[in-house]
């Protein structure tokens, strides 16, 4: 199997999915409006460097989960479905060309992200991904408990240790990310892409491709992938 491990927010999707989804859930009356100042305070603490990126992610997801305590899974899923329709305009323009290229090279796509998994599942189905590792809400008897079940956004190296990706016949063809949490993925693949202009401390011999606001060079990516996969 050839596989790609892709971050989602600010890599494939402009901005953080959780904020748009929170707005949508508040508009629908599924979460109370006081979620907004709670999330703002966490964002501000990160901006002021009072908390780490990992804590920022964890606390944001915990507050989001807590706001949904007692909501039925069915109501949450229905709101996510309507959200995903309007959210698609936030995907980077070249994402479709990227996925077409990966299909052509028979590279299976897995998302590894701290974005709400229910949203990622809608995209995975729509875009034909092979799987996803996201931020999952805990559920019991059809109700959300208010707790986080798991969150791959803060431990992406965990995915690399899974048997399917460890198999000798598995080739980690591509990784793509924008933040420190993505470094384990970016350091592990044949080809890696850093989205945006963030400074990431990758391994010394890393030569990542940069995809910036000026557009994504899909042709250059194809050359690199072609070379890496023929070795
Ligand atoms: Mg990201």
C-alpha cells in the first residue's frame, strides 16, 4: 500500500474547522452562545504564549465537547451534514488537483487531524479517502457525554505506529502539514509538503516542498512523487 497522511486544518482546509462548526451549531441552537467567549479565551492564551500549541488544541476540543454534553448524536450529525455543505468553499483551490494526482498514483489518503471527526467523515466519504484519525466525541446510548473520546491532533506519531502503516510493503509516500504537531508525519515520508510559511524544525536532511498562497505547484509534486516511488 502507498499512503499519504494529511493534516486538515490550514493544510487542506483554510482556517480551523472547529470554529466554523461551533458558529453553525450555535446558530442552530445546538450549543449555547457562551461557547464563543470560552473558545476566545483559549485562543488568546495561545496567542500570548501562555499555553503550548498542544494545550491550545486539547483545551479547545475539551470546551467544544463540553458544550455538546447531552446533545443527541443524531442531532449533532444532522448539523454536521448541513455544515459540511457550506464549509467546502474553505478548501484550498488546488486540493481537488492534489487528490486527483494521489488517485492517479494509487496513493491512499488518510487524514490525521485535531478537527472534529464527524466533519472529516463527511469529507472522507465525499472525496474518497481511505480513513481518518481525528478528534472524536465520546458517545453513550446515542447521546454525547461532553467528553473527548480521543484526539489524534496532539499525537500524530501514534498513527505511524499502527500495523497497517508499519507493514514492510507499506510506503509512506506523502505527508502534508502546517504546524509543529505535523512534524512526526513530515519527517517520515518520502515526500513532504509544508503548507504556509511557518518555520518547522524538521529533520536536518528534510527538503520539503512549500505550498504557499501563491498557488500549489502540483507539477513539481508529481515529479518528486514519481522519482520517490520509482526508487
Ligand atoms: Mg493544521
